[in-house]
């Protein structure tokens, strides 16, 4: 079955545009893992901090392509309500093992205004890591407001599109889709 048909059957709506199918996502994730393997080849143990919930599938796929030792932690950050950023980022820290002197890689699903990632980077920096890098599956370069932090690894650049699937939600829905689609209207 074609991806479009499968999505219509799964979510019961047709008002979407298929942006990246599962094969395209897999290929790009592999290429990102190649870069991370290369850049951290000499790191003792890379501390990965996954930003829940949107990045859970991306992280699961990415870490299985890594050839270096990693520890995985999660943090929860949210600023979105439905399709709109609230402008306030709340962070829920899980009990981290120490990040002091460690190489840390934050993994995000998507960077929109940059507010969330900036808040997270500032929060992690306080914990005294040896190095800190950021990996995001998606980024919307035209919408970035925060120029402060560099994004080291980016899967795909997007325009001003609201995307769901592959872990990303619209009001908690559609995370389970294996493909990434743009929702063409904001009705639930
Ligand atoms: P920022 O703080 O950069 O404006 O927003 C980042 C967060 O907003 C992301 O971690 C993600 O949870 C959510 N977000 C931004 N754009 C999208 C989008 O197109 N689709 C979905 N599902 N979430 C988004
Ligand atoms: Mg997020």
C-alpha cells in the first residue's frame, strides 16, 4: 500500500501532505548517526539527553545506528499547546547522573522559534559538561528567533509547516505514524 493510503486509513483524514516517508527518515537518521559516530569516536561515554516526548522514536532509531558507548537520559520540556507556542518553556528534570565533565548531546524532535532548545542548553550548561552539542531531526530556519545556540546536527530543514508523525504530535495525536506529514488545517 502506498504511504498516503496507509496514512488516510490510519488517521481518518485527508487534509495532509506527505513530507518524509519512513524510508527517507531512516536514511537521514543513518547519515546523522554516521556524523555523530565520527565526531564522538574518542569520547569515553557520550551522554544523550532526549527531550520528551516528541523525540522518542527518533532517539530509538538513532541510537541503534551508533557504534560508540552512550548513556541515555530523558528530560521533559514543553511550550506548545496544540499548534501554538505558549512562549513559556517548562522543564521537568529527571534525576540525572552527573553531567560534570561529560560529553553531552541533546536530542530534540524539532526546533521552531528556538526558545525550548535555548532554555535547555542554558539549563544543561549549568551542570558543567565537558562539551555540549545539539541534534534535531527538524528545524525551521525562517522561524528561529533565538540566535544564541548553534544546532550541530539537523535532519531536515522545514518551512513554516506544522508537522506530525514519527513521534511528533498534534494535541497528543499522530505520534505513532511511521511517516512525517504536514497537517493542512488546525482542526482536530
Ligand atoms: P520552539 O521552542 O523552538 O519554538 O518549539 C519547539 C517545540 O515545539 C518542539 O520541541 C515541539 O515540541 C514543538 N513544535 C514546534 N514545531 C512543531 C511542529 O511543526 N510540529 C509539532 N508536532 N511540534 C512542533
Ligand atoms: Mg519538543
